[in-house]
């Protein structure tokens, strides 16, 4: 009961917080305008939402007009983006309210203003500013500035898709601002890698880990300078011997084995109260000798992953890496009466024996697991590449 009361209390609080009057007090004018327009489209005579729209619409417009005035007076070259956004909001809000019936528009004192020229001017000036500023950043030649330039070129593109040579400059900014990381494998086992081990492991793709301004390569590209190295150190590749463990069990069980008459002391068949011959069930014990065979073989690869800054050859961080494959199989052989065994043992007896997997197959399976482990470690350490 307390939970139900608590639930309704939450609903009351939520309703109060989103009530029209509270939206006015909190300055959430656009939320209230959208809500009022929706209501007034259904019922143009709704006095409550007519009054609320009268309050919220001029207040929202005043906010954006004040912002435009301030930005124009500031004289800052980067002001045009903010001016464009403010005029766009004014136009979008006006178009929304303008969709109401003429009667509602008269009631709220609606007056149409043409913002198109102001929007066009602000858009042109914003594109011009961001283009020039992004070019200046790009010319500085640092990764950080190139990344900033890329984002500003994207802003230009949001205004005009084909503005001057923005596409080419954006590509240059992306190339200059991208951190390149090379993944390498190092054999520290002291013996040659098994056949195909290195080739299979280098088939791993790290493209899914790429982000804006961060690129991973598994093989070095000719003439490319890398910012960071990821060295996978293989310290041990171990395939265990084929282990066969046998355990012997004996299972016994009593089962029915027909019946026999009950005889009295004189050797005569005894009768029950109805005169019928008395019979009893005869039991016998059956036995099964079981050998449970447990097959086991493992493959384990252990190592570490070093994250290195290539320019300084400085080790930033090291993470341990391990992966393994386990082959384990159990079956059983039997001599005697199988029915003497419990169901789980009978299931083992009915299993066919399996051969041990080849060592090279187990190594390949372990490589597949290694790829998952390696990618997960790199994913978690992407923060290292600045």
C-alpha cells in the first residue's frame, strides 16, 4: 500500500513540474508554445492555452532578439553562428504559431516578421568566418589545431555543402589531425612460431576500433610515420600432452527375476484366505563394471601488450594478455549388466570415443580467442592515444 501511495506521489510531482505555469516560471517557453499550439489546433477556443501562448510567445521571441542584439553589439567575428541560430529559432517558432487558425492568431496579437534576409546574411557571414578561421588553424600544422579546423569546416558544411574548397581542406585536416597507431607482434618465446601462427594473428582487423582522428593499422603502410605502437609480446605458446585419466566403478542393482510359490514346513504350497496359491517376487542382483575415461588437452598463449609512444620510444602502459582452448571429453566403457548403472552413467557408456584434436587446430582456435582479447584490451586503452 505504501508503494502505491509513493508511486502516485511521484506522478503528482512529475505533473506539477511539467504543468504549464511551472514551464512559464522556468522559462521553458518553447516547450509551452509547442504544447499550446497542439492543444489549440484541436480546440481553438481553449482559453487556458490561449492565455499561456500570449505569455510564452513574446517572451521566447524577446530572449532570442536580445541575444541577437547582444551578439551584434559584441563585434566578435565568431558571433555570426549564434546570430544565425537565434534567427532560425525565431523563424521556426513563428512558422509553428502561424499554422494556427486566423481567429487564434488575432486573439494572441500575432504579427508576422520576415526573418529570411537576416538568416541569409548571418549564414553567409558565419560560413565565411568559420572557413577563414579553420584555414588559419590548419596552417598551424599541429594535430590539435587540425582537429579544431576539421570541426569548423564541418560547421561550414552545415551551412553550405559545397562552400569553396571546404571538402578538400576538411580531408587535409582529417589527415593531419589523425593519430596513427601500428600494431606489431613480437616473438619472445625463444623458439620459432608454429606454422601459420603469425599470419593468422595478423589477419585480425582493427578497423572497428577506429574513431575520428584515431586510426589503427595491423601492417605498416609504406612511408607512413606512426604516432604510437602497440606491441603484442608472445611469451609462451604451450600445448599440453594428451591426458587420459581412467577411473573404475562398480554399480549394482536388485531387479525382479520372476516369482515362486511360498511353501510351508512340509513343502506344500501355502494358500491365502481365499484359497489362492501364495506367490512372491524373486529378486536378483545385477552388476556392471564401468571404466570412466576422461580426456583432456589444453592450449594456452600468454604474453603482454605494450603501448609505446613511437617518437620517444617511451613505454606508456603494459597490459597482460592470455587466451586458451580446452579440449575435455568424458566417455565410459562397461562390462556386465548396463542396467545396473544410473542414467548419467548409461549416457556416458553410450557416448562414442573421440580422438584428441591436433595441436595445430587447437592453436588456431586459441588465435581466434586471442583476437577477441587483444581487441578488447586495445578498445579499453584508446584513451592513451592523444
